[in-house]
């Protein structure tokens, strides 16, 4: 039996076992709109390079990218400006702090955020996206996401966007701090609008799997043959995903699954097996580190069974 056939036969049952973990997690409430997601929801899609997809669970559910978007805005900023310019504004190191912490910003000089996947770093990255206006920058980001997901229908969840924009006081305070330190340039409210918008792009597991497949294939969509990301930038993004993609849970996930991954507070996880599979998961109940509790459980079990770990 080949791997996809085996996945097809075991996935529904394995998903139901992992789903039980959801009871021990917590759906995010700090963005009020996210609190509406069902606690025990869990879905997964795995796609190989021929386009064959295996899925299980609640794959119809739509959710917002949240922090998963940060991987792709980083890539777009790198495509816009190159490595030297981007990494003069944001660092390359894990923090060991929560994703929305600003603690370390005051401790180092210059006050550049530790990495592009924490909120402070991603806000700086949003300020680097090329475009004449905030609308133009957001349109370029959305167009890039649509290409990666091979889905021209991708759009914002405006309910989540407004909900975060109205309540994102901590992100606002970070952005003003970074303005004061000369790290952030431009109009802060416009930068934040670009950031809140890319976090609120609505996807499903199939969209995530397809975006992940492009990463797994070093930046080329294997189904269209179109090169969407230079290989070097996939390499950079992949390194950040391993070291910081699951925040404070990144080391644990590297040991448990050993795959590049990025989580979002909506419960999404984008992960992949380089050269082989793109994987999209959603499970809104989060563990204390802010990662989908059932999603992590399922990916770790699959990785062990199929020996997907890079290490
Ligand atoms: O800025 C925020 O807080 C959210 N838009 C994104 C945070 C997030 O997804 C953290 N992930 N676990």
C-alpha cells in the first residue's frame, strides 16, 4: 500500500482520537470574533505533488490565517527588498516569549524585533511591503496569497478584521513603540491596517495544504509548474518555521514532529514534508503555547508513524 492509500485508510480514525484532546484546549477570545469557533472542531488535508489530496474531519470549516500569514508576508517583503534590507529591521532569533510580548524590545539595541513571526516582527514586515497606499499593499498581499493557494476567491473575513482592528491595543502599542525607536516607518495606523488585514484572510484546510505544497516544493507550484517564491526565501522561511513557527512550543514540536510549521491563533497549522506533502490543519482549541492542541497531537502522531521528521 502506498503512503497516500495508507493515510486515506487511517486518517478518519486518527483524527477522531486527536479530536478528544480539544476538550483540554481553549479557543482564543482576545480577538472577540474568534471565540465563536467550535471547541471540538478538527480538520486536516494532506496533498501530494501530483495533486492527490486526502482529508478528514471538518475540512469545510473556514478560518482566518492569523499568524500563518506572517510566513508569506515575510517572503513577499524579501521578494520586494532582499535579505539585507529586511534583516536590518527584524532579527533571526527565537524569543522564548509569548507571540504578543514586547518585553525584549526594550532590552536590546537597536530595538529590532527578535524575529518576523512574533507580532512585533510581523508588524515591521507589514511596513516593508511595497505599495503606494495601505490598500495597494494589502491588495498585493492578497494577490500573492491567492496565487499560493491557487484560489482566486480568497478574501478577508471582515468580521474578524474589524474585531481585531477594534481590540488590537497591544499590537498598536508595539507599533507606536517601534515608530518611536525609528524601526517602523510610515503611518502607524496604515501599517496596522495592512497587518490586521493579512491576518484576517479566510482559508480552509485545502487552501493551507496547497500553500504548504508550494513550500514543500521549494517555491514552485508542482501542479502548475509556476515558480512563485525564490528557493532561497523558502529556505529562510523554513528555518524560521522550525525555530519560531510554533512560538514557545517550537522546540517541543521539532522533537515531536520535526517538520517546518506555522500556527495561527484561529487554530490553523500549515506544515509540510519537504519534497513530498503540503498539509493544512485546523483545530481552534489551543494549548497554553497558542497552538492547536488536537492539531499538534495529530501531526506528531502522523509524523512518527510515517517517519516524516527531518531530524
Ligand atoms: O496579532 C495577533 O495577535 C493575531 N492577528 C495573530 C496572532 C497569532 O495568530 C498567534 N498565533 N498563535
